[in-house]
């Protein structure tokens, strides 16, 4: 079974971090989230992927190639215009099989595929939607279901206290090929506002089943930070690079730590990082590969992407810095978020 990964999101609410990249390529724990997702699904037994790309497609293709580096096979479906979720699925039709998995690739989650497939085979409908439960469903499209899981309707952003449930679309679908016949070609199509209501109306069988585990829409800078703090607290159980040196301190390979450096856990330090003497790193600091931090740097609740340079005595708190940025000596920065256009192939 193939997995179609929808990676065309522009990520406007995360700007400037996503100014020059598709949102799913934003690093999580020093590795593009999309790579984490491919590796997770590979562990679930999926070896064939189609990635739907729109914005900066070369960044994704140059990073993944044909998938051989990761031990999988990857093909690409390129959108020349905005097509929406259902339109992107239709656009990938020539590359898909009789049954396929669809995942919104800019949501941080680690879905278990086997229970989803089991539920799908049991009810025999055209679509099974993975659902997640949220405390406040008023910001989402909420599902109303029968006791056997059949979805009756979607209620978009219900008023507080008026939601039929607290279950929302988790952005993962298991579909039969027949669904593609009901999606118009060559235009923007909403899967929740057009495709699913049509399938429900025509009684093709749209079911929903809960998908357990971590789930976070990293659509804002605040949620992007939260994803990283959850990673450091191990609430998000992604594989992290490096070895744990004491509880909550992960150091990458070929990393140089100067005399008198204090790590305040949790922290994650990438490969080939240099940290100057008497610096204080943490708590909640993620330092990317090939970064250089000078003497006496203080860095807390901050995420640095690869190849950043922080000069001596700079202080960073609650910041996010994109690839290849330089911070001058003795700068004091709080809640700064900066990025620059990445070069193709360098993410």
C-alpha cells in the first residue's frame, strides 16, 4: 500500500520560518519533519510513497530523491496551481493504487497504520478518517457519528458547548480508489466541505476511527515551539540524534564543548557543534548541526537551525533562528524569530 503525503502547505502562519520552504520541511529536533514522517511510516511497513508538492518542490526532491537513501521508494505529484486537499489527491491519481493512505504532512503525529487498516476492512466503506480528540473543538471541523463509526456530517468550528463531539479530522485517511471518481479534475477542491459531504450523501460509506498518540498541528510559531518542548520532555517520542549525556542532555557526534559550559536540561545539541567556554545552554534549547556558539553565550527556550553562529556573550531567550544566521556579540534577544531564504539542497 502506498502513502500519499500532502506536503504542499505554504505555512503562512509560521512565517518568516517558512518564507522559503514548504512547512513540512521545517526541522523538528534537527531533522525535517517530513523525513521523520517517512521513517515512521517505514517502520509501520510502508515502503512506497507519493509526495504531493507545490511550493518550493525542489527543496523536497533534492532532499529525498527517489527515497533510496532512506530505504523507500518515492515519487512526486507536482501541483502547478492551488488544488486544496482533495484536488491534490486527485492530481496524484496516476501514481496511486486501489487502496492508499493519505496523510497531511504538516501535522505532527505518529499514526499507527495497522489499527486504521483493520477498522477500514471491517466496515467496508470507501473512506476511513483518522480522528483525534481535542479539549476545545470550536476551532476545528468536528464529526458527528453513529455508534458504529459512520460519519453523518462535519460541523465546522461549532460554538462552545454546541459541538456534537470532541473528535476532529486528524489529517489521515485510508481510501479506496473509487473515491477519486468523485473529485473534479484541475481545480481547488476541499475534502471536508465538498468531497466527504458528497460521499456521505451518496452513501459510499465514510467512517471515522480514533488515532491514538501524539497529535499537534504545528501551524503557528507557538505550536512549533511546543512541539520541540514536548520532544525534549519525551512526550513526543521521535528518534533524536546523539547520545544522552545525563538525563535530558543529548549531544551529537563530533561536538566540542568548552571549559565551564553548563547544560541545564533538557537540551538537544546537534552534530559538529562548537560551544565556547562558560556558556549556559538550556533549559529547553535545541541547537542544530554545525552551529558555533562563542564564549559566555546564554541560550534558553531557543531553537537554532543548522549552521547558525552566535558570537560571545550573546543572550537568547525564547527565540527561533533559521538556517545560516549570525547573531552578534553581546546581543540580548527575547522572542526573536528570524530566517533567511535557504539554498536549494541545504535543508
